[in-house]
């Protein structure tokens, strides 16, 4: 497995359970440039001090300690699909019979002038710490309100806007910029409505049908219906745009116009049944009218099918076509609020916030982590209740 995110890690864990008996001729190897798995849906809580780094990052060696999965930390520099060899920077080559590509994607600033130099993306622990460090610096040196612009009105943009508003209170003036007519365009009306209400209650200004044309060190240039304007900024957070990693770009495999790998219903690369691809970098072209969102939930579900199909292809069993089960939508809206729409149930507020956290708790990779983090969450929640 190349990539230790939701897709790669959970595929490896599922596959190890399918091969219960340890076969000396069978090896499962997980490769990632980082030494830990990041539970990305809880990354926001790192900025607001609701959670600590060790509660959302999990060292691979500890996660895989009692499994038949070996972990290789390193940067993949090349994949030879003819010889079935993976080259790791500074390490020996690895040979594979079956390969899972689950590398995820990196942030893309597109053609926006100055964005890469002056905006901070929000995808990694380092990004979260950089935002946190920048805010602390601005709080110390500024007497006026901190002017924050968040580019992108998807879930990441809306969630971080509400989180920062609750964190900074009256110290900040927050602006959310979205190119479409509505925020959260792929979400239900219920989620959109609750989110708009929460943004309004926090006095977060929302620019709709607006495109960012330039980012400088202290300003943002916007285009709205053929009208240009420039606004002053102290911090720009970029939550839109992704691109495949260079290692994926180099592969001589069938891709779409955005560089995503084209797969069949069994999650296999077209013309290469020994290679599977899941998560953000894969697209099943026969399903364009019901295109899947590149979320942790999608990768989590694909991992089950991917593991089964690898096992089935080895033991000559039938492979399964991936079928996505929409389990609902969740969005966190500040430090005590959320909205959840699942299986016909719609809730908002503190109850939704607790429900969201419990659902994510269930998704954590080990029972030990579920117990530790669950206990911490309950204690912090009780402390918050009795402190008011």
C-alpha cells in the first residue's frame, strides 16, 4: 500500500484480518512518507486546543505492532509497473504482486497569482501549526481586529471559519469566499441552512460567486460579477483545489483531465488488474452522474472492498463491485455546535457535536485509542458543562 491515509491504512488492516494465518510467503507492506496516521476530520481541533496532537496522530509502528503488516517510512520516487518495483528514496527497492495506490492529493493554488507564497493551505499537522503560530503572532502585535480571509466555502472552509470565530471571538474579522452561488454545494439543504445560520450568528461575512484573482502579503484581490475589489488581510487560509502527487503524474496509466487514475468497478486500474487505486486519486468513469466526494468516508468504505478484492484475486474468489453506502453528512460548526443528517435523522447544536465526535471515535483505528480518546472527550465535556 502506497499511502497511509484512510484508504491505505484501513485496506492494510482489513487485508491482514482476511489472511488470519500468517503465511511466510505473504507480506503486507504499508508505505508512507510520514511516521504516523493523521485522523484528518479532527484536524480543526488542533488549532482550537480542543485536542492534542497525540489524539489525532497515531504512529504506524504502534498501530501495526500486533499485525502481519510491516511499515516502511519513506518517499516513493518511482514505480516501475512493468517490473513491479517500488523505489524508495535512500532505501532498497520493494517488489510487489499486488499494489494499492492511496497516496491522497496535495494542495493546489491553481493559477492564482501569489497564492502559493502568501496563503496557508489546510491539509496537514504542519499547516495547522502554521495557522496557529501566525494567529498567536498577530494577536501579540495587533491592536485592531485580525483580518482573516478563508478561500473556499466547502466543508473545510465553513468549519475552520466557525472554529476560528469561536477561538478568537471579537479579536477577528473573518471573511469566507466561495465561487459558487451557495456554500457547501454538495451538502443537503438542512446542512446548508444550519451552516448559514451559524456563520451569520458569528458575523462571518460570506462572499458568494466570487473568485480570488491575487493574494499578496497583506491583501486579497476579488472578482465578483465582473467587478474587482481588493480587501486588506492579515491571514489567508486556502481550502480549495487539489492535485495528484508527482509520483502519480509520472505513472503511464490511464487518467482523466484532472490527473486522477481511472479505475473499474472493482477498484482496479484499467488494463492493470494487479494495481488498485482508492481515495482522492481514483475515479470510476461509469459513475459520473453519481460522482463520489473525496472524503474520509468514501476512502473508509473503499478500503473494505479493496482488501476483499485483493484477497479474492489471490485465492481465486469472486471480486466485488464497489457500492457506496451514503451514511449521511456531518459538519462541525464551532467548539460546541455541529449539524448531522444521517439515515433520516437531522440534529444540530451540542447534541450533534457529541454525535459527530462519537461517530469519529468509532472510526479510530484501534480499540485502545478509542478508549483513551473517548475517556478524554467525556471528561472534557463534563468539565465544560460544570464550568458554566
